[in-house]
């Protein structure tokens, strides 16, 4: 069987891939237990805390008769005051997922009080993670999708145009699989319908232009669809009738909402769209497929062959991020859950290797885009120099230049052994196995601030503490011991945390108004809760935080609002701000990606209310240095990272490295360097190093190494793209899942990564034994998709 290349878009830091796309900001809170504890690192002396801060008011609300398994919070409307809470219970049975009737609650005061509006949706079960879809064009318009009941063949939805104040039921003339609203036209919806007997592979596409009231069948035999960059543009792949090759599709494009359409390609295998790029796997022969990329904002939409500088023998691509026209792609090089990150040029066509040994377990990865610092990513790699008999150790790396270069994370003020000073940030992989309860937190409204679980040592361990950075990741400091729930408020000025306790009960919240230098306590309840999570106002702007949990005795859900806005007696003035330059540490002068910023941030010792989300900032251009450049296609950095040299892994006749596509007669030849996409530097070394000259393809290599097949070592190399879509579980799938999950978990486990085990908390060097991270239940699904 031929090896399939698959391309997955990794939703950064999403817990699952949704059938239905929701653009609303929401938070899922489930009833869970915990077995670890957290402690306050340093308590603020009472005399140093403003008097008012010690009298923060709290407001408790109990959801009467609400004992569902999970609550799903959705901020809706045009302000931060309207909140919808959907309560759900889902059980896995031999017949598939069983959804019990849901409850719906609504608040118009930011979550302090709720009204039960379940009557608006009758006794229908609503799917927990995918059933609430807010229009990106109008946040007052929301669609709720009722879970399909066994035996029924048509779906129904509920819609509102006034942020949930009133709802209308709409019965659909089809069985709904996915629904995606238009990003600019609120009344326009696209819905994919499953055709029975096809296993969900061939569907029909419906469109509504009146927000679901009426539907028009616009396309049959649909494999997948994506909205384009313009409101009336849609890309659709459909079965190609009459083709000899199996699974061949046509790629269609409409620019007028299906009044007319044209064929873009009739030799398609798979495609996906991310921002302004379309990635397509196109047949070249009956047995070979290649990966092509095209810019959707280009008038001709010309496909370009995606060129990697080395032959890949694995079968999975994951697009991690697309920024400034540049793609970061993970390529699984051995089918063992690890591979390399490649970074493209601004056309997303030519790729160079940026990081080896990157860990990617199916859909899951620790890859994290820092929202509070431009150009910054954190991820995990294996440590090949520290192998163990039971698996590989995992360590953290950080990049400050859109993924071009990666380095270790440093603990502020740490001296001595390099291992003790190396920090490892825990992400989605640790969340999956229960080591942490929350992913890293950052927000564009809180420049430079990141809060995360981490540990020092040679690799990830289970003994985690809370670390923060105020400079976007250059230096980190420990602010709390043990795992916690945490959130960011007041544009980063206010940090809040609740410890994950051994008995999973909590009655106290910690807060810090000086970036974790010390912490104060607020007892929010005289009776401890089963604490499940907390959430601040959207965008980390406000001063209100809502705590969630349920009572140990009767299991009723409760909320507690902690309102700091009532204890701050003045707004911030210009004298309360400091000037901060991002990327001014680590030997940098503030220049990154060609310019330096100066941003106003609140002084650590100031207690005031930030008036709005507007910050004064100043931008200055920088002269180009090597930090602004990366190696061009076919080149790699030398061992000292001071010069780009020809990649020795390429064939001897590789020429200048810029290879030609079929039919191409000339190409732009470089001297080995290119600007990092999005870099805005001027002059400097770029004048000498970033040069291209036209050259004839006849004088250089005119074919891709190994004939262009990225899987050339296989007899029948193929390249294909797959975007994972989780379909509703039928009874056969459910039985297979139960067998796979509970009967054969150890036999099917594919990846054997381990945590560094610490005998005691002060033994920071650790040992090479610990918890095995097994991903059998997820990886089996991923590797079986379309195999």
C-alpha cells in the first residue's frame, strides 16, 4: 500500500477539532477531580495591600436543579455583559454518543445572575463543544445545533438575532454534518449534509441567504468546502465522474455564491484553506500526487509545487501557523510522533528546516503561539542525547522570530548548572494526561505577559509550578508552587489563581497586582466547592472574574463573581505608565522582524483602573542584521549560526538551490539568504546578502530531487492532504472505540515519551524514569483516517 501524505491544520491550543465551527469565545467546565496540590509562594504583607483590595465584593449564584456534566460558556453580543451557558451531559454507549436534554441559561450582567431560558430549546440536547455557533459578522446572531436523535434523518437548529433574548426553531430538509457562517454577511450560511450509505464521504452542500429560513441545494457529491478570502467566494471539492483514478476530485471555485463557478483543477486528491493560502494534493500520475500551494489573493491562482529541501519518508503534514504569508509546517519524518518544523518563504512555496525532533502526536502538540509578543512560539522537542529505555524525554523550545530560530527557555536570575536553569513549559500533551489542568495563557491586551505551568531540569516532569514572563518569554520566574487554575485580567495588571488541591475542593482565590511578586487571598465561600475553573472578562480587559464549581453535597452548579472594579478608586494617569520595549532582552536592542516598538505598560506598584484597551505605542524601523534573515531553500545555517551554506544532504548537482517547476524556463537565483517573512528591516546586511538574479533553468538542475517525490524511497510515493473531520459515531465505530480504548490500549500505543521523574521537589536534576505519555486512543484514529 502506498504511503499517504496528509496535511492537518492544527488549531493552536484547541482541545478538539470541531465538526461545527464556532467563532465565539467560550469556556468548557466539566466535573472532574484532581490529585495534586498547589501552594502560595509568597503572601503579600497586609500593610502593603491597599485597604480596598482587602474588601473585594463577591456575588454568588446557584443554578437551581442544574446537575449536568458540563457547562459551556459563550460570550455573545456586542459587549462583555451577555453570556450564554449551555449545560450538557454526554455518555458513550455501544450505540454511539448519548446526549441528554440540555439546559440553557442567559446573563445580561456579565455573569452575576442568570435566567433559565431552557424553554426556548424545549427538551432538545445540544452538542456540547460544537452546538453554539456565533456569526463572525454579527455577534448578536447565534445558531444552536440540536444533536441528531437516533432514528431521525433530518436535523433542526435554533437561531437568534438578539444575543439569545429570543429564539426560533428551524427544521432543516437534510441531515446536518457541519455549518459555517459567512465572515462578512451574517445572513449567509453554508451547511454540509451527509448522504446515507456513503459513510459521510459524499455529501451535499446547501446554502441559506436568510439565516437558515430557507435552503438551496448548491452542490452534490461534495467532499469538503471552505470559504474564500472574499465574502462571495467558496472553494469546493466534488467527485469527478468518469475518471479512471480512484478518489480523484474536481476543485471548484465560485465568486458569486454559486450562481456560477469554474473548475480550478480536475486532478485533485485533497485540499485545505488557511488564511490566504490553499494547499492541494494534485495527481500527476495514477500513482503519484504532489503538494501544491497557491495564494488566494493572487488573480491567476497559479499553483506552485511546495518544495522541501530533503526527501521525507513519513506521511503526515501539519500546518502549525500561517503568519505574514509564511507557513510553519510540521513534517512527520518517521511516523513516530516526531519530525521537523519547516518554515516557508512569503509565498509558502520554498521551505527550509527550522527545528528537528519536534513532537507532534497526531492532532495534538505543545505548539503554542504567544499572543502577547509578536513572532513568538513555544513548543516541545525530544532530547536525543538523553534517551531512556522506556521512551524519549521531552523538552521545551522557544522562537522569537516567527519560527526561524529556536532556543531553550531561561529562568530569570538562575546561575549554575544549565539543566537547573532550563525551563520547560507544559502544553496540550501534559493536559491530555492530567499533569496540568490549564494551558498557557497570554493575550494581546497584556503585552509581554505569559502565565504557564512549568518545571526546571533536563526535561518535562510531573512536578509543575506556575511561571510567568513579563518580556514575552526571554526570562521566566516562578510565582506559585504546584499546579493552579489561573487567568489574566485588567490588561495583565491583575493575575488570579486557584490551587489545584489534593481533595479537589477550594474556597479561596489568590490575586496579585504586582505580576506575582506576592499574592493576597480572598475567601469566596464558607463552604468549599468542587472547583472546576474560572474566567475573566473577554480580552483580559476587565476587572471581574467568575469562578465556577459545584457543591459537594448535591452537585449543583454555582458561580462566584469577584468584582475588583468596585475597589479601585481611580483611573490610571500618564504618570502610572512605564515605557517598555519588546525584545529588548537576550542581547537584543528591541529590534525584531525589522522594527522596534515602545509600548506603555502599567508600573508594577500602581493600583489603578486602566481606562480602555488603547495603548500608546511607537514604532521605529531597524537596519537589517543576520537576525532578520533566514537561509533560502537549499541552504542551512552552519554550526555557529553565522552563515548560510549549501545543504550537504542535497544531490551534488543541486546547483544554486532554486529549483524549477515543470515548464519553467527561468528562476531567481539567490546567494543563500532571504528575509524572514514579515520582516520590515531596511538596508544593512540585506543589501549584500538578499540578492536574486535571473538564471536559466537549462543551466541548473531542472527537476526536484528524487524526481519530486517527497516519498521517493517508497515504490509508489504519494502526497495527499487530509483535514481531520470527526463524524458522528455510528454503533460500529462505538464498538470499535470501546475495544480499542479499553481492551487493547497497551498493545496499540505508538508513542512512548516520558516525563523526567523527580524524587523530591528540590531534586531538580531528576532521573530518567517517569510517566509514559501514551496516545494510543488518538493516534490510532489519526493514522487510520483515509488510510
